[in-house]
C-alpha cells in the first residue's frame, strides 16, 4: 500500500530501463525540433542575408513598412530609397523585406 502512495516501483523492478527510454525520448524530441524549427529558420536567415548583400542601385524593393521604391544609393548599413520623383528617404538595409523581380514589377 505504501508503494502505491509513493509511486515507487515494488522491490526495485523496472527502475533501470526508464532512464534510458527517457533519454531516447528527449533525443527524439530534440531532433524533431531541430529539423522542423531550427534548421528551416537558419536557412531563411541565410537567404535573407544573401538577398540584402546582393542588392544594387536601381533594384526595386519593398520595405517592411510596405513602402515601394527604387534604390538610389547604398551605404554599408543604410540605403537611399527613391519613392517618388525628387523624394528620397534613408532607411536601414535590414528594413528591406523584398527585392522585386521584373515579373513582379509588371504585374
């Protein structure tokens, strides 16, 4: 009766295998998190970094705030964005969310 209350295994039976199965389950959960969450996030971050490093003057972009414009100048961390004739704004390079291709611009 005391064993049921304390939830202890009776007479030492079944205590050794539970640690190994618990470690296997934690390992399986970690692998699932790695392949489903961590790895795709790292891949997206690399693609974004590549996109931001490859932008050039004249590229049409959309900022994270939804502003459409053409890159008029580049610095190491900032971009001069022409949003209208004679209207240019300076934004952080990280604020660019998309570089539009020629197919997207025509649509």
